[in-house]
């Protein structure tokens, strides 16, 4: 019995290690920067896209029990970024702040402490009234953002009001293709996917 238990533990440890190494081969989920749209769709074989355009593939999925839209962003058929956009809608804006904190905590666990963190008060009417910070968020008075960086990727989690909606986003952008994104944005403003697609590339 003990021998079987030892063998089982050994096999499980090998599996866990191989899974970790396998995951390290990817920049996000099962994708790598520079993949084509066809390759990304194949990598997400367990989900069907809800929308595909020249610059984007959109999925609906869940992270940490929250409903999100997942947008993969392309330039010249190369994957350059991806965004999770929270779809859950709360009547109490404090819940958005709680979800943002939950996402931020998960990112800290994965990537370590943020390399950048900011709380911007555009209007400080409710700055000194903590109980009204949710209201301040919904009015566009305050914005939150935290950022991380790996050798290949810029990551940012942000929370803000835009066009009467509260946006809670997690964005991943390729460092290698960052210049390509900037050049394309100058030529084609549609790459800046705003409230209609609930995305805003860095």
C-alpha cells in the first residue's frame, strides 16, 4: 500500500511539473505573441468565438467565477495583445472595486508586486469619504490601475468609468510588437477599440 502511495505521489509530481513547464511556453492561456488568428482559434478549441474580425477574436468565458469577454487583438494577422473585460454588472459600484481587488491579488500571486500602481482622483469631491468611493467610481471621479512586466509582456489591471459604464479590465500586450501597435494606431483609429467593444489598448 505504501509503495503504491509513493508511486502515485511521484507520478502526480511529474504531472504538476510538466504542466508548469508547458504553461511557461505560452504568453497567455494557450497562445504566444505573433500567432495567427487560425492558430489562436485552434488553441482555444474548447470555446467557440462569438465574433471574428480582421483585428479581433472575441470569446465569452469566466475567470475566477466572473463572466468576462476575452478579446485577442491582431495586427497584420499577428497576435499582439489580449484583454479580459468584466461582464458582470453590479448595481453597487463597490462590487466593481472588490472584483478589481480580487483580480489584482491574483495577478500579484502570479507576477509578484506591481511595477506600477496608481489611484487617480479626477474629482476629489468624495475622496475623503470612503463609503462613497463606489459612487465616485461610477461618476468617473476616480480611476485605478496596477501594472506588471515580464520579459515578453506588459500587463495592466484597471478600473474606471467610461461612457456611463464601469470598466474592469486585465490587459496583456506584447513588448516585441508594441511599436507595431503604435504605428497602426496612428494610421487606423479603429484599432483603439473603445466602449463598443469595451477595450482600450495601452
